[in-house]
C-alpha cells in the first residue's frame, strides 16, 4: 500500500482578517502550527506597540489556535489573538506631563499620576464613609495604591501588569 504525500500532508490555505497586516500564504499541515503561530505573535506585538504608543501597556492576553487533524498531522486551521490593554488618561494630561520630568518615561508618569489620583479619591471616600466594613475595604485598597506609589518614589519598577491590575481593581 502506497501513501499519497498530498493526502498525508495536505497544503492548507489561509486568509487574513480585513485590516490585519501580514501575508496570506499557504503551508503544509506539518508546518501549519508554526505558520499560524508566527502570524498571531506578530499581531500580539502590533497590539503591544499600539498600547505603548498610546502610553499604556498590555495587562493580559493570549494567542488561541484552532487545531484539527488534517491528513496525518494535527494542524492549525485558524488563530486568534486577544489582548486587554490599560491606557491611562487622555491626550491633554499626557502632553502636560511631558514637560514635568523629561528623564522619566511617559508610561511611568501616566501610571504615577493615575495612582495619585486614585489615592486622593479613596481618601475622600474614607472620610465620607460611615460603614466600618466599607471603610476597611477602602483602607486595604488605599494601602495597595500607596505601595505602588512608594515603588515609584524609591525608583523601583513594579511590573506593568501589576500596576494595571491594581488600578483596574480600584475602578
């Protein structure tokens, strides 16, 4: 019995989503995972560049491959990239911060200002709150934000995802 190479390792054709950068070329089933994964990693990096360009960062995300048996191989027939970005403030605030300290990166300025604003909001809420359970919850949030702010003052660099996660839990 002879195995036909075209049926054992078929060539899979791909197409890109509208507006997605890259080349839509075919790949044999044996190389399909590498082909699709390469495209999705480039999409992830494009999202990361876009977030950085806007003064933010990626909090979480992932690359998902649709794997199916094609011929004699487990092949990637499609892929999807999903990211969650944190982009603080608006353009007016970011432009105003550029002149404050040119040595400090823009994303650090945005994050620090956002943390300071959240701390002030929490302090005001604590002053108005009568419920002891709510006050305790607000004080825990305040302590987390003060730790993040102190890391900036001590020139320590918290991982960007941690700052984003802290800010998102406070919203």
